[in-house]
């Protein structure tokens, strides 16, 4: 089941719609990466990609984004993500239960997830974590589901793809107590403050950045934090179809974000860090390949 409110979508924004596949992206939104990129958070099982996922993947490749980590936010979407990964070169999948869905956590899916983690197409446990911004599941249910998935990640020896919103202090407490046991973790779509960022970096965790930093209403504080993130801890992601960057030079069809737009976000990161785009591409790609243990392309 698709839950439209899931993940980073701001409920005050218009939801991403089905794009017009006959008119995919205007030329002004065709950005080519300076070097190959990995989009570590692409929700390609979202309904808005149902009609044209093949074209979306091809457009990403044309833009230099040839490797995509497809996010699995519940059991059904994890299976769909794994199927996509099996069908398309350069795609890999994660499998977990998003904090919004945490109230549905039970022992049965835990067993089914453990089986999924033996599939080579699954490269991380997640999306899982804590979201105290909206509390679509109660904080107690979120902690219980997250704790269970931390345990599964330890058993599977896989890294974690973590969602945290307005829950930095509690997330840090939980990760501190698990840090020696878990292989590795990325805080995807980091949106927090400097103190939380340094807490994660002190635990030797990774940081995923999205187009959130292009949002003048709530994301510009991230510009000043960019230089604090070592390049071997930084990865980039669209979190598409959500979080369409608000400073694009043209409208995206259906207000839908897609992996081909990732180079725009990398350009913003490079600009505010004062680095070259090619350097950010090469470093984040090397970090992602190491983090997710990618062998192919
Ligand atoms: Zn998320």
C-alpha cells in the first residue's frame, strides 16, 4: 500500500504527481554530472513512477547518475525495490520499515526481512529510524521497530539507511549504545543542527544530503554545516519523488523529483563548500560504493 504522507514530503506541499512521460524534463533541467554519481535514496516504487520508471532510469544514466539505491519503506515496497534492482543494471535496494509505519511492526515481518537480507540485491537495512516531527506512529512504537531493525542489521552484517527528523538526541542515544555492533550507518536526508551533526560524525557515521539545502524556508542552515562534513562521510540523494529542489531554473513536470536532477543538488553542495563539482561527485561516489559494498558499475 502506498502511504502518500510517508517520508520527507512536506504535507504543506503539493504531492508529486504522475509526470507527463511524453514531455519528461525540459532542456533547462538536463544537468550532466561532472563525474559518475550514486543516488543513495530513490523511492522508485512510488506510484508516480509506475508509468515511466524505465525512462526515469535512462534519464538518470544520461545525467551521469548510473547507480541508484532504491529505498524500501515497508515489506511490500522492499520486495518491489528488490524486483526493480533485479531488472535494471546499476540498481540496488534497501529493505526496512519507515518510522511512519512503525506501529505495523511485528515478529512476522521481522522474519521476512531477515530472509530479504540474504538477497544480494539488498544492500542496506532501512529505511528505518525515528520521526518525532509528525509521530504518525507513536514514539514508543518507533523506538521498538527501530531497535528490532538495528538487531536485524547486526545479524545480517549490513549497513543501515536511517531516517531521523526532530529526534536527534534520542537517535544519538540509541546509536551510541549500538555503535560497536552495527557495521555502518548513514543518516539520510540530514536536516538537523550542528550539534546533532557532530554527534553523528563523532560516532563515525555517514551523512546523506538532499535538495533540502535548496529550501529557503527551512534548509539554508545546512549551507554553513557543509564544510564540517568530511568528504569520506558524505553521500548525496534525491529522496525522489519528494523534495524537489525549490531553486530549479524551470518547473519539473508533475512537481516530481527524479534521479536525473541529482547533479543540481551536487552543484549546490559544491558551491557552498567552495569545492569543484567533479571533486564532490568523485568523493561521494567512492564513499557510497564503499558504504554499500557495490561491485558492479
Ligand atoms: Zn526518510
